[in-house]
C-alpha cells in the first residue's frame, strides 16, 4: 500500500467537501507535492515545518477501511477533523467517522475539530452553531479523555481566519508531548571530590537521592567501573564517572536506558572537549547541558 511509505505525522480528515484541500492549500501557501489515489481514496500530502500533513477524505463504508484507519490512528501525532458547518444532512456520517477515529487515536495524539466555513455565516443562517456541534458530536466527552489534548476551532479555510491559531495551538501541544516523552528529569555534574558543581531539576527534588548517587559513585570508583544505571524511586539514573568528574542523568523510568546513556555520554563528551574541568565553567554548564541534550535528541 503506497500510503504506508509516508511517515504519518498529521492527518486531516473529514467528509468530502468539508474543506480539507482548501485547508492544505492555506497551510502550505501552495499546491501539494503529491496526490495518491491508489487505494480508492484521495490522499494529498504536504510538508510543512518539517511535518508531513496528509489530507484524506473519509466517508463510504467503514469496514472497507478498517485496516487503514487502524494504521493512521496509532501513528498520527495529530489529527485535524474538518467539518462543514452548513452540512447538516451529512452530520451523522461525519459524527460516525469522528467517533471512530477519536476512540482509536493514541492518548498522546493531539486532536482538533475545525468547524469550517465560518466566513459564510453572514450570507446563510442555516449553519450549525458551535454549541450545537459540541452537543451533537459529544465533544465535551472527547476533551475529558485522560491526557487528550483537544479543542474545537471555528475556521475559514478559504479566508484563513483562525487557521494559523488552530495549527499553532496544535503544534505547541505536539512539541510539549515530544519534549515530555524525551524528558530528562534531572542532570547532576560532580567534581573530583564528588561535590555537586551543577544541578538542574525539571520535575523533581534531587536532594532526596543525591546521597545515594554519591555513594554509588564512590562504589563505582572502588570497583573500577565507570558506568552504572540505578533506580531511585520512580526514576532511572545513568551515572558516568570519569577520572576527574561525574555526570548523572535521571529520567522517569519508562525512558529507554540506551537513550539515557547516550544523553549522559553527550554531556561528558562536550565537557571533555571544551569545558574541562567543569568546576571552572560553572556559568556555562547550563548551556553545555542543553546543547548536549539537544544534539542527542536531534540525532535520535
Ligand atoms: P475537501 O477537500 O474536504 O473535499 P475542499 O473540500 O477543500 O475541496 O472544499 C470544498 C468546497 O468548499 C470548495 O468549493 C472550497 O472552495 C469550499 N471551501 C472550503 N473551505 C471553505 C471555507 O472555509 N469557506 C468557504 N466559503 N468555502 C470553503 P468549490 O466551489 O471551490 O468546489
Ligand atoms: Mg479534497
């Protein structure tokens, strides 16, 4: 299936005529690079800010498309559901698709609902109000999902009204999730005397286990090992001890040990290359750590 070759980041869904193609054009400011029609449905792709946006017409019979939707729902980092606020007649069909997708979406995916074509409100008063849409689509329920980031936006894909706001909101939520996933909870740098010369703690107080870590470093020196992975409370900490200094990186335990280990190593390397011994560079250590972590995350 051709569509599978494309990394899925952001999926734009909605019935035909909802405004997806117009939205893509608005986001990218141009025509799209590629259109796939191989699987009996129209898929349009653009790349924007390093993300792949795919617009797909939903509709027709659900069970024909089950596999495909399973695939999108598990991989998408964000879903934009577009609904034409004048399309009362197809509201039930749209609702069926919206529910199908929102229930299967990963908890960490960001979901936005675009109540689209608001520029036509002045000419025609048959539109569904946002309140009606929230009730009819049960949107209050969706936003109550644990961890779910969800919001409804009133947009005009044609004039661009609110499109930037909606997309930016979604981007920011996605970046938050990515950061959180890769999140490092604390970093400690210790000098030769095993004194802490730098510490940053994002989400936790480290003083409770600083003594555990220090003891561990002493043990490591006795044993002649220079790397160790320990668990303290619900954190994993990777300790690397060089001759003259040590670096400790801690994260919530669900993070892969390899990732943690590479993060620690990146900091060690940067210190060795340019900021050695670290106690002479106290002012710069914050930046050293950030640069090292960023490089590490970029290489992932
Ligand atoms: P789709 O890709 O979801 O099928 P399209 O929908 O983007 O092709 O849009 C369907 C029609 O609705 C198009 O009309 C498009 O111009 C119009 N449209 C989409 N979004 C808006 C909007 O926000 N406001 C208004 N007024 N029209 C919109 P045409 O006539 O070009 O086929
Ligand atoms: Mg289209």
